C-alpha cells in the first residue's frame, strides 16, 4: 500500500497560516489534517470553521477536519460549508447508528467520513462502523496537544484493525520517521504529523522520509 502523508497544521505558524499551507502543499503531501478542539472533548482550544474557510483558497489538496469536539453533529455542517473534504469523527462522541447515518449523508454530497479512536478505546467500539467509514484514524497520543510522545502500546490495535479493514488506516500523534516505520509495519498507511514536518529544517525531506518509512 502506498503511504500517504497528511501534515497537521496545528504545528504551523498560525500567524502565517496561508503561507504555511502554500509552502507545505508543494512538499509532496497528500492532504491536510486540521485539528479542531473545543476545550471539552480535549483540554485545549484550537480553531473553528472560519479559519478552515480562509485556508480553503490557498490549496487544492483535500482538507481532513479532525473534530475533537464534544458535539460534532452540531458543528459538522459548518466545517463542510467551510470546505472540508473529509470529516473525521471520534467514536467516543457519536453513536454507531448516528455515524452510519452521517456517512450516508456525507457520501451523497461527495464528502468522505473517517472514524477516530483514542488510545484507550478498544477496536470493538468501531467494528460496527468500519463498513461505512472511508478511513480509520488511530490516535497514537491522547488528543489535545501537538508534540507529544508516540504511545507504542497502541501498535497492536493498528494490526487488529488492519485484520478487519482494507481501507486507509491513519495514525495521529508523535509521528516521526522512526515511529512512522513502526506504525506502517503494524498496518497503517496514512501518517498525520505536525511537529515532525513543520518544525523540520527541510520540510520536503521530512515528508519524503515519512513516505518511505517502510
Ligand atoms: C493531537 C492532534 C494531532 C497533533 C499531531 O491532539 O490530533 O493531530 O496535532 O501533532 P504531532 O505530530 O506534533 O504529535
Ligand atoms: Zn489530529
């Protein structure tokens, strides 16, 4: 499986977001990972739909909006209106039945839907929605902050999901060239990375290193 790289703009310079997005769009990436935090589901606050909307004209690449918010259904449409191409919902915030309903709605609009799970959430919680999901985003840190350490005890969970699911499996949190290799070996094929890419001296090289992390 080809490895896809999705930079998390959480690690970008927020005062220069347009330039950051343009710069990284040329670094051989596959899509953007945009972290939305509400101070409830996670102990931090990031950005809302207005920022996504302002970024939209600066890249043609897809925008994956990772909703780390308590009430995703209340705000989802606003992120779609702002230009999201993929909506990532946490299984801790939505019932499987509701997820499947949303999948139908989004697919009818040509928008993809992904399911995410926290490090301590078992695979059994997402089993019922795998068929409806376009991607699984496995958290390899507890969500809320960039720059945390990769939790390697999550690796067997990636392998378990791979045994049930042939679509895209992404990992998010603490990804660098070394942890990427472990995640890919375990069965992941999409690497969301913030700090490793944006803080790199040579961003293109950092992306390339992730792409060939196997
Ligand atoms: C964590 C976010 C991640 C984070 C990744 O709450 O969901 O996407 O920005 O950042 P790094 O790569 O710095 O761990
Ligand atoms: Zn994220």
